[in-house]
C-alpha cells in the first residue's frame, strides 16, 4: 500500500528535474524560481499586448458605434444649419407673399385656347396655316391642353407672339418648336401646352439691340449672296481643278480658295462645290441651285 505514493512522488520529482534541466538549457530559470520583479515584468508585457490588441479591434470594429454616432451628429448639425438658413429667409418670403396678389385658377377650354392664340397670331402679323386642338395630358396642377400651331412670318413676328403668350392668364408654353427658313421668312411649327392651374410668367425685358436682332438674318443674307448660282462643270487636269459656275453676272471659273463677289469657293469635288458667303456655307451640285 505504501509503494504507490512513493512511486508517484518519484515520477513527479523526475518530471520536475527534467523540466528544470530543459529550462536551464534555454537560459530560462524555472517558473517557481522567478523573482517577483521578473513575474511583474512578464505580467505587464502580457497586459500591454492584450490592451493593444483589444484597442485595435475596437478601432476597426467600432463595437460601441462611436463612428456611426459621430457621423449622425455631423448630419444632424448640417440639417440644423440648413433649417436656420430657411428660418432666416422666412421674413423675406412673407413679404414677397404679401406683395403677390392671389389669382384664382383660370378655367379654360380648347375653344378659348384657339380663339386667344389666333388673336395673338393676328396681332403679331403671323400667317396661320394650322391651328387645332391636340391631346390633353398631365394631372392636377400639371394638367394641360395642347394646341397645334403652324404659321409663317418673320422672327420679329414670332417674338411678338411669344411675348403675347407670356401675358396670358394661363401659362402657355411651346413644348415642341421647330423653325425653318423658307425664302426670306420663317416657317414655325409648334405644339403649345396650356396650364390652367399655373400663372404665366412675363418675359424679361430685352435690350433694344436684342429686340431687333434676327438670328436668321445672316443665313438669309448668305442665301441671297449665292442665289441664282449653278454648277455648270468641273475642269480638271494633272495640276489643278476648276469649277465652272453660272452666276447672275455670267459664267465664271474659280479655284478652291478664290473669291467671287461676296462669296468664296472653299472646296471643289467631283460632284459638288462648297461656297462660303457671310459666315455660312452652301453646296452646289450638278444642275441644281445652291442649297
């Protein structure tokens, strides 16, 4: 009975001796032989490593939601600043609302639209070719009626029509507008939308120079500069190529870059001649006038 404890004690002593010999072989004393200062230094090192690991995990993972809270705070501060700006504008908005007269919604119909637009076109000296109601659309305040308009006139007459529409009781605007030059005038094709629930906005007053300026006048003048021109032939040899042009002043030959009156020949090709006049370019083909 007494041999078993003695044998176990011998095994523990042998293991302790082997562990001590192993630690001694590495230059480390056994744990039970460490001094208090040595143990405190090791404990402090382990604590610093653990603290650094935990701090890094907190910064990366943000388990407490610090970053999210900071972003929410910044967003709230921005909304607060925006709200203060709106509040600062309220007195000016109240004054503007007090100066604006209340307007009852205009109640119109397609027949009224046709009558008003035809009167404005007549006052503007436009020649109306087509004036008919179109398809209605929209809903509530954006509900509208459409009117198809095709007319002929000058740019000044078209401007007077648009200025007249801006003075109408209901907002009337062109949703589609096509302007094409024909001869010395313009062909206007437009789809007008009439919004009864919206008030018209008068156009800003234009300067005297802008009021009389016609953006289509230059192109019309350029067209008149080469009216009556026709490509009669192309003369080519090994060194140069000439265009034979019929003009109101007679038949003339010209090279590329050569001027004829107010026009200049820019390019001569096998089947056409490009002519520039007053800032625009025109093309002359076989047996056809400039276009």
